[in-house]
């Protein structure tokens, strides 16, 4: 098992990278906000979990995204 965080295409992600969503995502607990496919998410932060990243987007702060739904921009 590797301890690298990889996007949906297998590209290694690092703190501060920009990623793009590859699928529309409904954000739980945000009052019905949906992030559309193609949304650019800037300046991600890695978590201790290789399957998740933290990010801030326009409408939602402190969002945790699964890496299977993003690709490096």
C-alpha cells in the first residue's frame, strides 16, 4: 500500500495543487449546494487519509472531497 494521495487518473497530488471535479457532487449539510462537474478547486490540502483531500470552494469552506471524484488541473 502506498502512502501517496492520487487523483482519479493516478496522478500524485500535493498540498497546494489545483483539481477539477469530474462529477456533479451534492454537498451534505450545506443546504442543497451542488458542485458542478468541471468546477476548479484551488489550493487543496492533503489529509492523513490517502482517499480524501480538504478544500475550500466558493460556497463551502472546509470541504472534504474523495479523490475518486477529482483530477489534477
